[in-house]
């Protein structure tokens, strides 16, 4: 019984770590997307100002 309990704790820990990594990955991807969006907007503004 102790072995099953330990295995469940181990699997839970792995699952929690995986979820944390997923959340971190989503945050990084959102930051990259925001940076690209800002760069694109900057280019549009620069082109508009040149006209």
C-alpha cells in the first residue's frame, strides 16, 4: 500500500511540474506575441508618418 501511495505522490508531483511548465510556456509565448505585435505596430506607424 505504501508503494502505491508513494507512486501516486510521484505522479502528482510530475503532473504539477508539467502544468507549471505549460503555464510558463504559455506566458513566454504570449510575451513573444506581444513583442511581435508591438514591432508590427511600430512599423505601421513609421510608414504612416512618412506619408
